[in-house]
C-alpha cells in the first residue's frame, strides 16, 4: 500500500508479457536449493520508506532460515512494471515481488506467478478484498501483504478559518443535495472572500478550493459510481459495465463539482499525467483531498498545517470505498521455488506483518493486526487514522480485476480527461470507455 497506487500506471505491458510464457530460466544465484545449501533470493519492491521496514522483516526471516539470504531490490514505481515485464520475458524476474490488483490479471494468465495455494494459508484471517483480488480460478497466486483504503484528508487550519467542523458523516447525491456540497462551498473562497453560492464569486481567482474532484479512478469516480449503486465490472475477470444510468449519474456528479458547482479546481490544472493535486493540497490550496492512506507518509511532512482524516461521503447507496491491497508474488520460474515460497509464507505471517503495521508503514493484511497501524499514527504522528479502519469495516469494493487493463488505462485516462474538461458528456465517455475497455479484454 503505497502512494504510487493513486498514480496512473503508464504504458501497456500486455504484448511483452505474452512473450513471457515462452521464457525460461530464473533469478537468484547459481547455487542449488538442496538441503543446507546457501541460497540467495531477490525480493523486489518500489517504496523506499517500506524498504526500511522490510530490512527488519528480512532480518527476522534470516533467524529462522539461516541458509537463505534475501537481497532487497528497490525500483522507482515508474520503472517497476517495465522492468518486471522485461525480466519476466527474459526469464530473470525476482524470486518474490510486490503485485498490484491492476497488474495481476496480466501476470497470472501468462503463467508468470506461482500457485501459492500449496502454502495452505488460512485465508480467513486476511482482509477479504485482498484475498479476492489475488485469487484466480479458485487458487491463490499472491499472499496478502497489506491493504489501503480511500479516505478524506483535510486541512484542519482551513476548517478553523472557515468556522466549520468536519461532521461525523457527509452525504452526497447526484442532484447536489446532501451535506458534502454545502461544506465544500463554505471551504471554497476566492481572492475577495466570496464563496461559489455568493454573488460576485470569481471562479478565475479562487484562493482555496473546498475539494479536489479530478480524473483519478481509485480515489474519485469509481467511489462515486459504487456509492450511487452503479457497477464497474460484472464479475472478476469479466467485463466493464459502468455505463448504466447510476454510473453515469455518478460521473456527472464528479464533473459537476468542477464545472457546475465550482468547488474543485479546473481539469486543466488536475488532469493526469501533468496534474499536481497532491502538491496543491500540501500548499493549502485544497481543503479536502480524497486519498489512499498510503499517501500519509508523503503528505504529512510536506504540509504546513494540521492534517485530519475523515470517512468518504455516503452516496444514495451508502458509502462504498475502494480497498486496494498488495500481495507478495512468487516467480513461477524461480531457481529456488521452495525457498521463495518459504519467504512468501513468512511475509504473510503475523510476525512479519506486525512489524510493518506497528511501525506505521501499512495496514497489515491480517485483520487482527490493523490496530497497530492506527496506534502508531496516533502516538507517533498525532493523527487519528481510525476513519480509514472504520470505512474498511463497511461496504468496500476492489479495483476491477480484468485482463487488458494495463493496455486500456491510457485510453481510459484520455477519455475521462476530456470528460472532466467538458469536451464530452459523461454518458458518451462511459459508453466509449466501456466499449474500448471490453475490446481490450483477452
């Protein structure tokens, strides 16, 4: 669970992955994996902050597995998947590596991931969303690592200045009713101190926006769709269906926050890949910012105001929030399959996950350990992150687990950029996206 989960993934990798099915070889040193032999495994991740925690985890693993050395390999996220694909094609992928739900279908259907059902983990102890995201044809191909969830970060100083408080519950509806829009208006102010519902408000000279509504699927429009009763896909490894009436109404709401109600920055400033919403929040230009809790280690040090956390607004169908978890995957052609699976099993253990949770890196996938993450942020950072945990215990959904997503994502990005700019209607955008998305499914 790291900040890159709220970034757009980049270019398609499907064509290269197709070639990986014919690749041979493996990773690790040239030694054998016989009993008592020294073995070196490569473990790949992308988060430099979590790497510090995993060094402690690797040390704990070493105590029980003295014949296995673990080399931790850090790659920047914008290089991670390109490198992973190239290595899979070449037959030199790392033994164990981080896997995301969006990339999982491409890797598992090409035979790159080892079946980890043989570990016989008690999957009932893990977050169910994470387990579901890495299950294919009834088998587990990634042991649950962690989970992240979208919540509402907010500028407590801006709230105090506006004379408002964050309520226990926010509500929204496509027609603009509910408490959320009302609050966003109070927090949106132009250079002359005017609000969007006041005469003389100048949308071209806004000093502070109440909310950040922008083209980002994980923290934005997918949440609106689900909490309005829409659906993203018909089933895992199925087809996209988010062009129904409820979904289109939700998309319209996200756009209206920008272009009709003027409580969010224009898409010219926020559209990916050049939009910089996170720095805008850090500079105090946005009062409420929907973000995965993984962003906390990056946002809180950069903000010169007190950051608060709250639950996402409830829609007509209640609150439905995205849970996005990582898994630990094992390369199917590892030269050391037994040792690689031993490492994966340890990473899924209470001992390893407690280290990562209690030091505030992630919500552990083992549900009984989640409070350690909350306690860390409360005691060490003076930030109450319990709303994230409370959300996770309610209605949640997974990112679409569909083949072809990595190739479809840039086109989805382009279509919805135009939608937020007002160049295309939400209905037309949804119809086009669903059509092209389903055409990309393999």
